[in-house]
C-alpha cells in the first residue's frame, strides 16, 4: 500500500512539473508571464542569479585571493558592480569596525566555511540554483547550497516566528503582481557575503519578487536593522530561470566538506580523512 501511494505521489509530482513547464513555455512564446489558476504570477521553477555579489555586495575591484602562493589566480576575487542601491551599506561606526575585522579573517570566519545555511537574502545570490514550488497558501523555496530551504506563508500573518532560524521565518502577501515577503527571526551569525558584511538579531528583510517576463524575476530586498545600520538599505538584481529540459537541483551536502576544518585537529594520528574504503568480502 505504501509503495502504491508513493507511486501516485511521484506521478502527481511529474504531472505537476510537466504542467508547469508547458505553461511556462507557452507564456514565453506569447511574451506573457505564467500565472496560477487564481491569476497570481507563477514563480515556480529553478532560478539563479548572475552576479559576483556573493564575494561582496558592494562595488569592488578584482583582488588577490587568500592563498596566492598556493592557488595563484584561482583564489582571486573577480570585480563586481555590486547590488547595493547607492553603492554603500550605511553602517554605524561600531558595526563598520566589526565588518572590517570580519573581512580581515573572512576565510576562517565566513559562516559558509562551516557549511551553515546562508540566510536571506544571501541564499538568493549564491552561485547555486534554487527552486520555487508555489501553491495558494504556501511557497516552498529549496536551495542547492547546504540543502537550505524555507516555507513562505502567504496571507497567514497569524503564523509568527517562534525561534530564530538560519533561514528565518517568511510571511508574504501580494501587492498586485508583486510578492512581498517579510523575513524575520534570522540567526545573527549569517553574513551577506565573503567580505564580512553582517547584521544583528534585529534584522528584518522585506523581499519583493516581481516576475517581469516568463524567465526573469526582478528581485529587491530592503534590510532594516537599527542595531547595525543608520538607515534601511536595499539590494536589487535580476534572477534568471533555468530552461534546460533536464535541469534539476543537485546535492551539495557541504557539511562533510567542512569536517576537516572544524574537527581536523582532533583526528587521531594515522586516521584517514573521509570514509574508509569499503572492502567487499566474497563468500564461497
């Protein structure tokens, strides 16, 4: 019985994905945006940003990497136009000093080095795709990086954050064709990028998802954190839909890649890294 149910669920998922793809393709050909049966813009699909903001959300020149003698240009940081409106983050004096200290030891202290979830908005401009599955009352956002995910509750303001979480708590409503998401309750440990840009536990992010074409979303996020910044500030950039027929999210379970960094000093002498090779035994 369980197997039959699982098969039916798989069939339903396949039909849903085929339907979403067909609707999206038809919309792209007609120049219209795909819509749900209720008439709202349909954000379902696999998306990715094309930006170097994960290195630094502010405008920056190309620079030498952390290990030039070992890696040469492979560890270098590419130049970027930035995604911060106005160019600079309005830090207060104390928080700016914290940012500078973070940047000086970013490789060791970036939470992603330990495979912590990136938080919002950083997850949306990482060099990894993410998938949106949209329904009437909830929207699922699944990210390839660190297998992060979040549920966006639409028109359910009574569902409030109970505890802080790495991806926060997301409440949303529609303003015309724009999905407005309020993200609160995020862990204060996440960063905005590899350059040490940070926030406190008071941060609230207001996202605006605007489907401007069948395969393009204009994304904006306004960050408010009176403990860290002198004024709210906004980032904006486009997101692009993956249109390949065989596109899917793959696994990036980075926890195993951070184990040596976190716990390598306690490894017993002679113990190999990773899982030992499996030895097959033939029974005669």
